[in-house]
């Protein structure tokens, strides 16, 4: 199974798509046809993830955003509308801090727990244990996704609706989890936490959260975004939708991206 560092396609104003923790750029595959009818899309695989650049040197809060900026520079994107899911949503807002985002849209961005919320540590523990289990099963991914029950079990924590997701894509995601550099990123986040400077985020921000998110529960996992970091953002709740709207409800997710980003890209 092959993993690639970046996807680029379409034409129009530049749009950057950033996936979540242990995922790859292919998480956007179901929305790409619609997005690329209107936008030039750059979807890199984050550093430390399958197909992306390996983690080099000491992990820092800037590491993932720095790598995305390099990908944007290589593509000739001085500024772009930036969309991210989960960890990618947090990185999208870091790019907004840096002035590289014309607009930022985040699906369930990571890191928004209140400082004393035990769910943060529990989520980190989940990823460590989850990867350990997936590594055992990754060699059987094709067999697992061959059954409806296997596909449901493989996607239970990321989507509410899985029937439309191709089995091959689910298998790809499973192997991607196994090949991600989970431990260094988790241990850094466990020690340093997350932080954003609201005064430096001056572009329009839209945050979208599924009410059935089993990884970053709504609304507790959004606490600091709502009160400290982007209190002026536009907030949208998706009833009954899970952690990855781009996989769960791709038609609606694509429209949410295009409606918001296109409004900011008009002359």
C-alpha cells in the first residue's frame, strides 16, 4: 500500500487541506471532486504521518506548521484559504496566526480542552492504545474491511455514517495509523499542551463540530476555542455527525468549505 506526501489538483483560488492525527491527505478524497471544480487544492500529509516528511529533531509546537508552510512555498501559495480537521484544524489556525491563511475553517480542531479537563490525557492515552491495536491488525486490513461489520468497527470513532466510504480507503486509513509517529507527538502535546494567540488571528474563522464526535466531544473539547482563542469565530454544529465531517457527510462538508472560503476569496 503506497502513501504519498501531497495531493495537488483543480484550478482556482488556492485552498489548503490539512488532515487529522494519524490520518493522511486522503481523508479529503470524498470532497476533492467538488472542491477541485472551484479551487486549486493542496493537501499535504503532515510531518510524522504515513507518506509525509519524517519527524526530524526535537518536536515543537511549530514543527507541523513549519512543514506545511514549506509545502505552500513549494506550491507557490503565499496565502490560501486553509481548512483542517482535528490536529489539522489546530495547524490551520496556527497558519492563520502566521498570516498565511486568507480564511481558516476547522472541523473539530484539536487542543481546545479546558486546562484542567481530564479528557485531554484520556484522548492521548486512547491514541497510544489505538495505534498499538491497529499495528497488530494492519496486515489484515483488506480482510477486515471486506465485511460491513469490519468497516463499521474500523470507522466507529471517526464517523457516524460509514456505508458510503470505500473499503479501500478505510484499509488505507488503518495502515496509515500503524505507520504514524504517534508517540513523539503525543508526548510533546501531553507535556506542552496547545496554545494560540487570538490577537494574531485576524482572518475570518469558521469552526464546525459534529454533535456525535466520539474523539473530541462537543462542546467540552471546544472550550478554549470558544472562550479564549477564537471567540469571534462563526460556529456551526452538525447534528449527529462524527469527528471527520469530510468523510461522514462529504456533500455537506464540501459546501461548508466552498461557501466560506469562496466568500473570503472574492476580490
